[in-house]
C-alpha cells in the first residue's frame, strides 16, 4: 500500500502499486471512472487529497494524475507536457496550495493554486 486517503465519512481510498480501491472497513472494491483505466498500466507511488473534490495520484512511470472524487480524470502531467521525469516518489502540497514532487532526479514545483 502506497497511500491511504480519507475518501468520505465511511471509506478510505487505498492506493497501491496496482491502482486504486475503496475500503469501508470490511470490503475492498475497485475505484471506477476514467482515471481507473488511465492508471491501469502504471505503477502508483503515492497519493494525496488536494481539496474536498480532487485527489492527486503519482506514479513511478507516468507522472501524476489529478482525479475528481467520482473517478473522472481532470489532468495528467508527465514529461510530455513539462515534467522533468515520469518517476515521482512523493507529493507534498504546501500551505499556499501548490505542489512539490520528489522525482527520481530532483524536485519539481507545480504552481496550481493561482
């Protein structure tokens, strides 16, 4: 397991290297939506909640994904659109709401709260 993210009052979003699932304390069910197919062939490395409705999921091989609570993919950032590396180990949201990504070859800063 790479991350456990509060999803709602009764569930956790479980991010493991195979993708995302919802856990209610008893059962684990696959997280659905357009993001599920986007993440299917990539190795999840970390995840954080950015806001009440938006999650950030990072991967070891294809950058990061901004995902709505309903599973819809908002944005995908990787080397094709400006990231230094597709290998993200960790993500941190600072008190301004911007992102810092720990990459395999350095640090990336994403100003998302403008």
